[in-house]
C-alpha cells in the first residue's frame, strides 16, 4: 500500500440490520475512495457488547457483499481492542483531564435544566467535578458504578496551548476557533459505565490506528467531529479530512433507524429489490 494512498472507512455499529442509510454511507465512502485512488476499510463498532450481536456482523458483511462492497481483511472489531482504548483513557487521566462521575441518568436529567447536546442527551452540569479527592476515592473504593468524563474546559485549554506551541498549527479549523465546543457538549463521557470506552474515544483512536485519511459519514455526526479533533490534539494523533454526507430520510422526513421500523436491506431484498435497485434509489 503506497504511503500516500487515501484510506477511507465505513464503520457500522452491529446493533441491527443495515438499512438504506447505511447503504448510502457505504456507497458514498466507496465512491470517494475510488475517485481518489484510495481504499475503503470496514470497521465494526461493537463496543456495546449488549446491543451488538455477532449475527448482525455476519449479516452486515453479507449485505455489503450483496451490494458489491467487499473490504480488505482483517476487519477491525472494536470489542477486541478494549485494552487500547483503556490505555488512551489513561493518557487523558494522567493529564488530569478525566474525572469520575457517579451520577445516574435521572440525576443528570434532573440537573441538566433541560439543556441538551447535539445528540439530544442532557448536558451534564458537572456535579461530580466538584467532588473532593476523598469523596471520589471513597465512592470508587465502594464500587459505585463510574463513568469517566472529559473536563471540557481543561481539555480545550490544553489543546489550544498545544496547538499554539506548535510551529505550524493545524491549518484547517484550528481548535482555538472552536470556542463553542464546551458549551455545545458539556463534559462528555469518555469511558462509559458498561464498557471500558465510548464512541468518541474508540472512533478517534481507531481512525489513527487504521491510518484513516478521509472520514465520510452522515451529518448526524457533524458536531461529534469537534470532540474527535479535540481528542486527536490531546492524544497527539493526526486529524483526517472530514466530509459529512446528507442523511437518507423516510417518507415522514425522519432519519432511518431500525428502532423506527425502517426497512432493512434484507427486507428490501426479500421484497425483490436488486443491488441495482438500491444503487439507483440512492443515486449511485
Ligand atoms: N458507528 C457509527 C454509526 O454506526 C458511525 C461512526 C463513524 O462513522 O464515525 O453510526
């Protein structure tokens, strides 16, 4: 593989069957990888070991192959790399940028004052940031379920300082221009209670480990990119080029989702759709 070859990725979470929205993202990624003389990798984002299932992984690979999309082996499965994510979290912890949070969902909802982040989740008001060291140690020792949050104010300050210290600050959208990140997201979770990582941490680390040069994904993840660029600066990782594509919507103008009963590619196939029908419907 030439060092300068663009590397793209399609990174589904196997918590259901793929639908037209996934097909659009996979075809979009494949189209741009080809146009730029690059390759597209498949990554299975299965950090949620309860909701993600092996049969959904097998089905996703089959559905993609049915569409004409195959990927180099080995396919990276995030659930096999928890130790790597834990090590990255340790780097942030050592820098003093993570703090333990013991709040339950209802605590957070009650304290958020109704403010929500771009994912629609309540913005965390920083309750546990104010705990003393002794209180933290007591709760950790008592085995109270814990998640680790990024101290956004500290993290953005540190990232700005690192960037300013560089001889050549990142040309595209420097972190210090992204002033609204802390207000928009609050102190995001970096290590969840139920799994030793989070979407933001694992996606950022994996894009670097896999040498991804171009991230093509849906507009629903547009604001998340700010967090990923921040984590890249803190962990000393390169920033890929980001491109967020339009989302495929159902007739009620809702984003497709298995939870809303959107038809899967398998359903469409059972109804007689061919891969060409899918491509034509999606404009490829
Ligand atoms: N796994 C994410 C999803 O299925 C996509 C992550 C990404 O492309 O950054 O929505």
